[in-house]
C-alpha cells in the first residue's frame, strides 16, 4: 500500500467518506463545510491532515485523520501523533487494511519528529496490543439529573427550576477574549502530569472557531461557561448535549477557586434538566463533586473508548503510567470539535 497525504483535490471525497454516517443532503454539506473550515484555519493547516492509502494503480482505499500535538513526557518536550479512526474510501476495507494504513502513517510520523502516538478506539482496543499500544489508566464519572427526591444540597434557584444566569455571581458565556485566562488555568491544571498535551493560543482559537463556524453540525452552540471575579476568569466548563446525556467535556479553575466548580456543576445540572437529559457524563468531573458528597455520582474504570499509547521509537521504553493524574488526556484535545 502507498501511504501519503491527501491531495487538495481529494479532500472533498475524504470528508464525505468521514461523514458518511450523516446520510446526504444539506446536513452532510454543512458537516463538510464545517470540517473544511477547521482544516483550513491557521492551526488546522499546521496541525491536522488526512492521510490516504492507495493500491498499486493509485486508487484510494482508505483514509485516516492525523493530528499533531505538542506535549511533554517526564519533563521532556515531545510531539504526539493523535490518530483518528480509519475509514474506507472504496468497496474494500477491513481491520488488516486499516492497521496497515495506521502503522505506515505512524512510521512516517516518527520520521517527522513525533515521539509517541495516541488513539482512542471505540471498542476495547485489545487487538492493538500486538501493534505496540498500551491502554492508559482512564475512568469516567456519571450522575442522574433527576432523583427520586429533592437533593438537600441543591441551591434554591435550581430546585425552583430557574436559570443559573443571574443566580450564580459572575457566570457568563466564554468569549475569545478570555483565551489568555483560560490558557493560564489549563496550563496550571496539567502542570503536574508526567505525560501531557500542551495547548497553545492557536489551539484555543481553534476551539472557539469550532463553536462559531456557520453550518456547524447540530446548529446551536454547546455551553462554554466561565465564572468571572475581579475582572478575570476564575473557572470554566465546556459542555456538549449528546442526548440522552449532557457531556462534561472539560473544566478548570485557578488554585484557590476550586469551589466555583460546584457552581458550574449546579449550572450544568440545571441545563440538563431544562433539556430533559437524564444523565451528565464525563471523562473527568470536578473533585469538589466526586470527593465530597455534593451530589450522588458514580465513577468507574472505562471499558471502551480507552486511551491507547505507543512509543514510536522502537528503542525507547514505554513509561509506566499507573495513575490517571499522571497521564490525563483532555477531551477537547482528542475528540472532534462537533
């Protein structure tokens, strides 16, 4: 198989194949326009590309998306190749074809300076062990939004079914001009990790771009809320409505302001109830919620959508990462923006 970057004239076909589950018509066209806008942004042109596999006659067989991330491992700067799932471009395709495309793509990524690769397969990922991937420790947290009886710690405004805006001091939608504050909070959150993915200003701009691109799949923007105190952002959360759940995608708070995450949770709970979503789920929920009896939650080891890691240099030993807090992967870095 010949493996190379998708040419500009092939991107339309690749995007249509990637979005094939959306059917056709205007919804598919909107999704493709959304994808193209992100690919053609300054950050997208530098960090994202589609890779295709071709047969001996040049026919396209399969494709995958590769995202290049900056990060660190045990204090050493590294480039990380994030691989999204492969998908067919022709009538043939299967696990062996996709594995060949992925492995050759990562061999080339190593030649371009990437030290390790990560991917998140929708299934358990057991078959990836033979290709050098190892599962990272990863958990998920969930809670029900409607309980049999009123929960005594809920704020009065929440029990009354009122909106959090006007009730939670400083709560407002996040804006692009908040990027410096958001970046400072996130940098502080990940500073102690042995393995981390860094996020520069361009990456934050890409997050806001994804929320504002015309024709964005799903239409309405997902809630991105901050709490501002004294003229600066002290805490934030980004949510995503994925019926039947409200996805808790990411949060952060400055040191000393962690209690504000409780206000953001109550705000999210109110939003979920308004939209009749029965659950809130996330890779990580605030410790003010999970370590204290603020509200009933359950945490479990994730069995699917596992984060998998592979060292691309065959002579570099894989780090022993046993604590999730040593190698937490943040959902905004790894999950498509829509």
